[in-house]
C-alpha cells in the first residue's frame, strides 16, 4: 500500500465507511498508520446509520476519534426518523469530539437550500449545547457560508474543512477563531487560490486532512485516497509556509489536540 506518512502526522478529516465502500483495505490502512506511529485521526460523519460500525474501528487505532453529523447533500427525504434526537445522542458519545460535517453545498444540488440551512442550524444548536466544535463543508457556497458564520457566536469554534479558497472567507473564519483545514487539493497545480489563502492562515490555525477516499494529492490524483497519503499535503504546506516539515508536524499535532479538546 502506497504511503508517505511520517511519525506524528495527523489527518483531521477522512471517511472510514466511504473507504470501505471503495474496497480499500482498512486493516492494511490502520496497520500502516500504526507502523508509522501516525498522530491523531478524525473520522467525519456523513450519515447516522453506520455510527456503531464506525466506532468499532477505534480498536484498530488508539488515537482515532469521531465526528457525528448529516452531510448537507443528504435531502430531507432521506433523513432518518427522529434524526435530531439520534444526532444529539451520537454527539454525546465520549468518542465523538466534533459535530459534522455540516454546511452548504450548492454544487450538486442533491438537497434544497432550505434543507441544508435546516441541518446547519440543527448542527450549530447541538454543538453549542454539547460544547463541541463544528466541521463545516463548503462548496459553491462561500459567500452564503461566510454570511452565516458572521451571524453566529461559537462556544467551541469550528473548522472549515477542505478549504475551498477565498481570502474574505479565510479572514472571517480567523476573526471568529476557527481553524482552516487544507486537503489534498492544496497540492493541485490549478489551486493557487487555495495556496494564496494558506499564506494568510497562522500556523496555529492550520489543520491538514486527506478527505479520504477523495481528493488524492498530486502526484497521486485519480487514485483512491487514504490517510497514509497525508504526507504530500504536509510537504506542500511546509514549503508554502517556508518552514521545516518537522515544525509543521509539531504545530499541526498541537492544533488538532486543541481543536478536539483532547
């Protein structure tokens, strides 16, 4: 299994069940991560129905934690019965350290804006109640999400996952004290807007993620992704920020611990 992960590298956002659906060998992935002494990992929530199976993977990697949420692309016709009650119970689980992913996605139009705002407000309210941070998904909705963020106060902050670029959105997030997470697309040749935003993000606000099994980094584009590929993003970000790889590994490791209150 291909990998360039190094000791203490973290992955703040990936999807165990999506990797399983793509027939990625999860046992091999977690063996790889253990063998290389990787850092903290966060498996992000997309649906509620597979919660217990997700949690079972904690046995394979001790520094694995979870977020609970309903993805904004899931329309209300597919929300489970008592979804709000179920989501609140999942958020309360001690292994769940964040709420999401939630947000706005106007790219595919799988769900209506009304449904997406309903879910976004629900996740916000439950995160505030549980005093846990939010994970924001933003696609083709940067201005709408920025306006929404400006109207809110956040008990435990948030992370803008797979940051799509945009200096205004970055500044708004930073003013609110949020983290900004960069995925494999920060390495893409045509992603200068994302790298421009990276330049204004302080080191203590940066998280790094694979969003596996999606967004494989350059030079592995087009292949299924897994957390062992996170090193390409680390190398790119260290170069863009003009710091050593070791310094970045150390700082991002501290950041994810602070974000998740570990």
